[in-house]
C-alpha cells in the first residue's frame, strides 16, 4: 500500500531570479566616452600649455615657440559571452530562461566596462607618435599601511587643485571597506560624521568636491592595498568600437538549440596624469 507522500508534488517558481551582482556601469558619466571607434587603435590628440615671452626692447624679433603636441592611444579589446539553451533541457523546463541569460550577459558587459576603466586609471597609458611609449601614473598617495582617511581624501583634492584641474566633474571611486573606514575614523562629534554617514547610507553622493561612486571591482596591489581613485572626467577616455550588442538565435548545427550571445569591443586610457590620483588603502 502506497504512503500519502507518494502524491506529494514539488512546485517551482515560473521565473528565474538573478543572484546578487553588479548590473550597472557604475563609472558611466564620470569619464569621456567615445562611441565612434574604428580600427585596431585610436589616437587622441592633445596640446600642452604655452608660456608668455617678455619683450624688453624696441623692434625686437618676434619670439617663436615650438608647439607641444601630444597624443594618447586606445587599443581595441574584444569580449564575448555566450550560452546555449540545450533543446532537450528546454523541453523539461517549466520556464524559458533565455531572457534571464541575456540579462546576466548585459550585467557582465556593464561590469567589463568598469574593469576597462579601472585598469586604465592606474595602468600605463600609451603615448607618442605611434603609441609606443608607456606613461605611468604619477600622482599616488600611500601614507603608510592605513585604510581610507579624511586626510587622504583632502590630499587627493590638493593634488588635483595643484595641477589646476577643473573643480567640477570630479569623482572618487572607492569600495565598501573604504566607506566603512571613513565612518569608523570620523569622530561622532565632528561636523563630518553626519556627512560621511549619509554618504555611506547612499542619501548623498558628494563630499569634498567629489561625486562618490562605490565599486567592489577595484584592484589590490602587491602590498595588499586596495587602489582607489580620485579623478576628473577629462582625465579618462573609454572608446567603444562595438557597444553592447546581443542576439538570441537558433543554431542548426546544435540541433536548433537557442544561442544567447553578447559582445562588446573597446578600450580605455588615462588621458592626463594630472587629472588622476591613486590612493592606496589597506583593508
């Protein structure tokens, strides 16, 4: 005789929920973005400053100064993500997973854009006539094996100010640990505490002249320090040869399985060292 549990059934939700993940392009609108990129590399022309020459005598010759032209290079990199919905599996599912697959891939593309920008913030920029000269980042703040502090933030602002960098469109990109450091090291009685608290809670996003962006994708250097960045918009360039392009199509060679495919192509470069400050924060 069969027991009652023979008739028990299992119920499954008729949709797929994406697990926790970053799904947006966090650094969008904080950098220069170029969607007109054709070829293997693209060069961005620049011009440095001029000086004035004093004339101290009558009928003096007109002074001549050589123009100081410079350039930065972006190289295209290609990224794809692709998933097949097996036709046999599809017959046994209560749901159609293709739209969820595409959502996950769009989130992956958004994160990849952030990765390109973050790598370029602290990496070598390629300059010179043919883009063969490596230019390292020059402005860094270490200040011992400490986490993020208000002093580091102020010093980052000071370095940008000293380079006559515009005071608008400045961004500070940090991780959640750095926000926690600021909250923990700010005295409850200080005037900054409430500002930092609302910053951590997401109620405001500006402090010390920076728009604050949180990213959990910032890199760690050889000393185990998280590298965060203060920068001005004109200091960073993202060039997209192919922005997010996805398609869902059948594959006859795979028994007409549905293929969910997405690709991007592009690269990023630091345009000017004076506009980017790297801050080492031990966690």
